[in-house]
C-alpha cells in the first residue's frame, strides 16, 4: 500500500483535515473526570532544623518520614488557608 504525499495535519488548514473517523465525545464520557487527579507538586530540597524528639517521632514508623513531615505541613497549610478565606 503506497502512502499519499499529503502534508501532515499540523501543516494543513483545519477545514481540510478529515475527522470523520473520530468518534464524537459525549458529555457523559467526561462526567466522572476529576480535575487535578494526577497533580504532583514540584518538590524542593531544603535543610530544616527540628527538635530531636520530633525527628525521633517522625522516624519511629520507619521509611517515609520526610513524606509524613510533608503531609503534616501540607495539612497545616491547607487549614491555615481555609481560615484566611472565611
């Protein structure tokens, strides 16, 4: 089967591109979608000083203490933001 020598769709005017083989998107298809579902904030490395007993408490559950610390800080940040918007 020989390919035609037409230009790629990006190089063609929109009204000349054949989209007849693309199914219509029904509103019901997007009804279960959630905005920001896969959002992952950019991480930034820092150096922070915390009390020894706080660090011991964070590390007590093993690996992932930095993630736990971030979760605690994010929760406090969100509560603070909620309080300021009321």
